[in-house]
C-alpha cells in the first residue's frame, strides 16, 4: 500500500501493538499527511465525516470480534459513508466450525479450535470469520453494489502452524490450573508435530480459501 501513488492514506487498527508494527514497517515512506489511527469501529467518532477514494478492509470482519463483539452486521454500513469510489473487502472463509472431510481439513480445524480454546481460557476473544456470501449480501443491504469476487486457495506452511501454536504458549503460562495448562501445552505440541509432518509429506496443508470482493457505492 505504501508504494502506491496516493495523495494521502489513513490506516486504522484496533490493537496498539499492530498499529506500532505498521508504523515501523512504513516509517521510511510515510509522509506527513499519512496517518495511523488507533480506534474502534463501534465508535461513531472514528473517521467521522471523512471520505476516501479507495477503502481496503483487510481481514477486518474476522478481527472485529476481538474489539467490538456482535458488531459485524453493522460494519459494512459503517464503511459506506467512508467509501467514495471503491471498496476492496478481503476475508477468510470460516474453517473452525466447518466440516472436515480430509486430513488437511481436519488439521486446520484442529489448529483453529486449539487456538480458540486457549484464547477463551485466557479471557481473550477469538476471531469470527464470515463467508463471502454473507459479506456480499450485507454489502448490498448496506448501499454497495458488488462488482466482482474471487477466491484464493490457501496452502498453509510451517509458519502458520508455528504461529498458531506459539501464540497459545504465553496464555497457557497464565492459567491458574497448571494441570490443565500442561495438558494443553502437550496437546499443542502433538498437533504441531502432526501438522509439520503433513507439510513435510505434502508440501503444505491445502485447505480453505481467502476471498476478495470489490464493491462501489450503489
């Protein structure tokens, strides 16, 4: 994004750590008029009365659960007055609560359920993904016209596996029930090894898809 020709840009994050990561990543090319804003989309004052030629919602729908639970049905209407010309909506097809009909699907679902269990036990909120069909319906109900949509198959590698298991480790350290923490850590390591073994055999864990939906104000 920072390499595109723009007059100015505004990046919004609900997490301070993520906002700092973005700041560090673009520091060399960031201009005085470019902004990184820490805020919550449920706050009506966030970007109030602002308008942008292009809005990029990058995995926003799934992440909103961690900052504004149950706000998903309002999110797209919230983006409508900000969008002057084009909205690009990037999402991840749900997999934690979906059928798993093959070894790859079962591994990805197990990893997601393990991660979410650890988050809930540590009083954190897991993400909640929505399918592209839900997004398209709510875009049209929120004053957008869907122009195009495309799916991109996912091939998970070791980086995904390790990041999902590793994010649970500090949370397990904080559990009061140490027997439960030890059992969950052992379960996570068993799951990690099974996933890495699958990647060693198959080259990746091929399951699910990301999607991109392009829309404009109706």
